[in-house]
C-alpha cells in the first residue's frame, strides 16, 4: 500500500473515531431521558432509577472517551507519517528519517 493510501486510510479512521465518539456521548446522555420519564411516570424510587440509569450513562461516556483516545492515537500516527518518521519493524519505536541501516535503539536491520 502506498504512503498516500495509508494517509487516506488514517484520515478516514480518524473521522470514524470522531463520529463514534459523539454518537457514544449523545447515547450516554440520551439514556438519562427514559430513566427520568420512568421516575416521573411510575413512581419508581429515586435510588432504583439512579442504579438503573447510571451504568448506561457511564457506559456511554466511557465509550466516548475510548474513541477520543483512539482518535488521538491515530492523529499522532498520522503526524509521524507526514513528518517523515519511520517505525522500526522489530521494536516499533520512532526513528527519525535518515540513512540508517540499523535501528539506533535495538540494532535491528532497517533494510528491506
């Protein structure tokens, strides 16, 4: 796969992670609405409503945070690709672009 194709794929995955983050946030917050209606309509004790609704809310916000982290990780990878950094095939550490024959960190061969 060419470098341009890899960059385009990363940009697509960043957009998907951003979309999924906001979907998770909205669903997490929207889960409070039916719980509030349940509390008002059926006279369910407040503690029970809290115990039912809290996991859905925390799950939505937690999932949103996961996708936020994924987006950040993908953006860092895209930044490394566009700035000319390469990755060692053995230790997966960043290597500045240059005429290296061996990884300066683990001494693995960089020649294909």
